[in-house]
């Protein structure tokens, strides 16, 4: 039963670092089409108001009195899993169900930015972007259903920012990040894993948990840009951690034939399972306590999204060619333990009681290296391209979650920018994300918290394509 809990943690916790995530860990990966076209190497370019995300100091580099930028990304993920295997808790009997499949859930992510120059020194900005986002759903009879069956995450960040031109060469920027996250999870639990009632047959006594939660979290953002000379610009960008205490509701339904049938026995079993452990239930076989999987209860989990530090640069090689580079470090090791707390104590696998689920993903800090360039083909048309290596925070297959077959990846990006009468800028980009094949292995649950899975494993082949469109109006 823990799996509902386990996965809500994963979902909420990982902020849903799910399978639609296109950057390592649980980052969405692109918040600007102009940046996407160079594999996110062009943070030092500060070409439009989306610099609020990549480096707020870049607001001072914008032309004109003000501008606004609107963009959207369509993400086409492909997650194929196969050779999936699982056993019931404390058993060698294999879990029945589908052992392979393909997950393709198209995701749309919009982003909006605005900037306004108060004077020659100070520029204000406001951004709304998607830092995290995913949606993943397995077949309901998947062999992996006791790990997780469905998850989705929507995260929206709103960032007011200010930039100051201290000298002709040095600019500084700062932003306040307000981050709203909403997550949903569907998880199956084997109520027969407790072993306390012979009528609860494994594989026929499944319960399904649906969990939803949301929260606001806050952080800050700092940036610096230095124009070394007319050809070289460098910058540093720091995004702080954001703490979340996601609170929501967990709803439990009996779905297995042994607990959701039309017989009096099924009704009695369901009543016992879905009554609080503090409540005594009278049965024809004697009195017993409830198992704690009440139809509806509160649930919460605390998570910390990691801070990151990036160093980037731009070199104007010729009047037509610009070269870009970026190195980003992310403190993913903050996600090393998470606890999902339930309102009610439950009798869990092994016959013990618990009101929480604990996961220890043991993530590591990561780095991303990106290089790119642009070529001014004509006065209105600029061609752009880039490549990036994005390291995964997952070290071994035992640390990987089936909700996120994350692995090292390489970004290949191309794009174009077309400027019409200096006031209208249209951009498009296409990216192919090549993700390394990965394995997933999970040990049987310990029986000390809300979890009922046996040993499970699977293999994943994953890639993603991203199509981006962007429009900027300058005034």
C-alpha cells in the first residue's frame, strides 16, 4: 500500500521528475525558444526579456524602452519500457500484467516575459515560466503498478526582477521567485501483503490511491554580466533552492476482485481495510481493528528543489557570427531523502503500523555543458544551433525510480530568428534529446512503512523531441 505514498512522494517530491522531463533531474529544461535553439548555451546573449530566467542582469542589455516575449514548447517524449518483472511482497510469485509498453504524452509549456526601462540605469522585468512539468501514465495492469501507475506535475514560477547598470561594463540583476506546484498521483497497493487475513489474496486485493497536492514556495535569483570588450561578454547566474511543503488529499478505492466484489465477504473486507486503526470492526469471525486505508485523508511531503550556478559567455567572432557557451552546476544532492506523511496510521506489509513512506534516491550534484552559435544569414534572418551534455543525478539502477528513467543525455538543437522592422521578432527551434538507455531495479519494501511492493525491474529506451515557437514585440 505504500506505493501510493511512495509515489506521491516521488511525484510531489521529485516535483515530478517524471518521464516527460527533458532535462536531467526534474527540470523542464527550456524556458526560452531563443535559448533552446542553442541548446541553452546563449545565456550571455540577453537577446530578449526571457533573460529574466537565464540571467536577470541581462535586462540592461535590451534595446528600446520595453518589450514582451511569449513562447511555447511542445514536448514529444517517447518512453519505451520492456522486460518488466515484479514479484508480490515476500513472495517469489510473479506479478501478473503487462510487461512492456510505450508512454507518449505530449506536453505543452507556455512562458511569458516583459521588460521596461525606467532609465538608463534601471530596468524592471516580470516573467512567468514553467520550471518543472510532466505527465506519465502506465497501463493499469502494468507489472510495475505497485511502484506507480500515473503521475503528473504542473509547476508555474512568477518572477519579478530588477537590473542595474552599475558601469558601462558591469550589470547586476536580482529576482524574487514565487513557485506554485500542483501534483497528482495514482498508485496501486497490494492489501494482501499484510498477511493478516487469508481472504486477502495477493493480486486480487489491490487498492488504488489517488493523491493530489499543491503548495507555494519562494526563492531568489541573482545575476551579473561583464562586457569585457566589444566582442566578449561573460556572466554568472545563481538560482536559490525553493522549499515546498506539498499538502493534499489521498483517496483510496478498493479495485481488486476480492475486496470490490458483490459478495458480503468483499464488503466486509473493504470495511475492515478502510476503517481507521483506532476503530474496532465487528465481523462474524470476531472483532478486529481497521487497517487505516480510509476513503479520504490528508497527505503531505516536504521537498527542496535545488539551487544552481551557471557561468556563461558570448564571443562576437565576426559581424555575422556569435559563439556561446554555458556551464551549469546543480545541487541535485538535496534530493537524498523524502518522507510522505499520511493523516492516518496504517497496518502495512509485514503486519506493522506506519503513517509515512520514506524514499532515499541518493542523487548526486550534476553539471551541464552547452556550446552553440548564431549566423546572421541576412539582415532579418539569423540561423542558430547548439549541442549540450546534460548529466543525470542518478548514479545506479537501484537509485532510479520507474517514474523517471532518467539518464545522461545529449541535446541537439537548431533554430532561426527573424526580425521584422526591428519591432517584431519571430523565433523557432527544434531539439532532439538523446537519452541513454537505462535500467530500473527496486528491492522489496522493508515492511516498515506504507509500501507493499516486491522486487521489480525494467529496461527503458527514452528520447524526446521539442518544438518551440516565440514572438517578441519591442516598443
